């Protein structure tokens, strides 16, 4: 029976007796790029969970020693339950604090929830980003080339505005030597 990691509103749950050692190891490069939870926050949360476990133990002891006829047993059990409730609230507040949670895109969580490999999501995201960057670079190069050709033609056709055209070309990242160059015989663009 294959086990899988489920994403729930509480986080990740292991299924069918699976322990954390059966999960695949994380890619070291991905680990370096992830937003880690600060060690101090982790230590605080670990301490709070230990205190909650201790409160559960106290509730178990009080339940086993409960005496219906004794009034103090009732009050002690009630106090232990209130303490446990307060401890769970502290854990919840610590764990859901915005600084302690790493930023994970909801699409990635949905991807993992559907049983797909998050490395594939990352690869697809990088490929889309690369494709978008290449398209944008192509557009920038095309507009730059168009700017240079237009500036050259304007400088040749209207020498009186050459200085203004040079200012515009330089302000938009071009070089001033592209403005107003006369074509030599037999020279193409």
C-alpha cells in the first residue's frame, strides 16, 4: 500500500503508518533557497508542545484519580483542562505568526496535495520564467533596434532636431552615434 503526504489545514500529515524517514530527501539547492523557520521560533514551539504534552499527562493523572464525591478533584481537573486549552492556544498563536511561516505559493501546495512532485512544479515555473524573460529580451532588443533606426532616419531627414533626438536616444539607453548617420553608397542597414 503506497503512502503519500497529505497537505491539510494543519500542515503535512503522514498516511498509513508512514514515518518521516520514508520521505524522499530534499534537494540541497532547494533547501538553500527556502525560507527557513528561525531556530529560536522552533525552540519556542518545541517547548510549548512539550508543555502541552505535560498538561495532557496531568489530565490523565487527574482523570484516573477522579473521585465523584470529592469537590477538589473536580476543580483540579477543571484547572488542568483550562491550562491545556491555554497551552494549545499559545501553540496556535506561535505557529501561525506571520514571521514564522515560510512563504509557499498556494499553487505549490495544491500541486503537492494532488500527489505531484514539487520539483516538477519548480522546473515548470523556471521554464516559464525563462521563456518569459527570453520573450521580453527579444521585445527590448527589437524596440532598441527600432529606436536606433528611427533616430538615424530622423537625424538624416531633419538635421535641425538632431540634438533633441540624441537626448531622447541617450535617455532611453541608446548611443548618440546612431543618430543622423548618412548611408554610404552600397551600405545597407
